[in-house]
C-alpha cells in the first residue's frame, strides 16, 4: 500500500472518529436555550403569578367532577386511567399471543 493511500485512510479514520460522537456545541446551545425559556417563565410567573393562578384555577375548575369519589373512594379520573392501562395491556397481550 502506498504511503499516500495510508495517509488518506488515516485522515478518513480520524474524520470518522471526530464526527461520530455527539455534538457538544449543539448540546450546550440547547441547554442555554432551555435555561433562557425557564428563566422567562419564572419572570413571567413572578410578575403576573396571582393572575395566572386565578386563570388556571378557573380553567381547571370544570374538571372537579372527575375528582369526586365514585366507587370505593376512586374518582372517575382514576378509574379512567386504570381502564386505559388495562386496555393497553390487553391489546399487548393479545398481540403477543396472536403470533
């Protein structure tokens, strides 16, 4: 093998190793962006916290009937979540046994 060809292969291998890992710069930019968004949310909540709490309480007050105990102390929301889990588990078991 010629020296030129060996050098070219070494350059390709070095480039492959360099480019194969995660991009640290992109991770840092993403972390800074997330931090900026969290800071903006914290500032907004600090400035208008009480108004946002009242708006959220009004919006979520319609869900109050779902939290009342229905059967043996379980609310409708809990029963719905349990039913969804049972349906998903049943579908997965049925699919596994069908094969």
